[in-house]
C-alpha cells in the first residue's frame, strides 16, 4: 500500500515544520502592537482606612 511508505510523507512533514519554524515566527514577532504598556512605577499607592459612617 503506497500510503504506508514513509519516504515521501516524512519529507513533507520535515519540510512543513522547517517552514513553520523558520518563516512564520519572525513574521509574527515583527508585528507592532499599538498599545504599548507604560509602567507606572514600582511604588505602591497609599491606601487609607475605610471610615464607617454608621459606626
């Protein structure tokens, strides 16, 4: 049965993974995202105790 002969299918599998691993990742990593994150700082904001108005 020809479909059980691994010779042509293994070459196709290796070639397709080679393309996936060499061509596609640089294209994805080259994308520019419009919303860049701005770090606000490492200082934590001061929190005040909650005053209960009915206490």
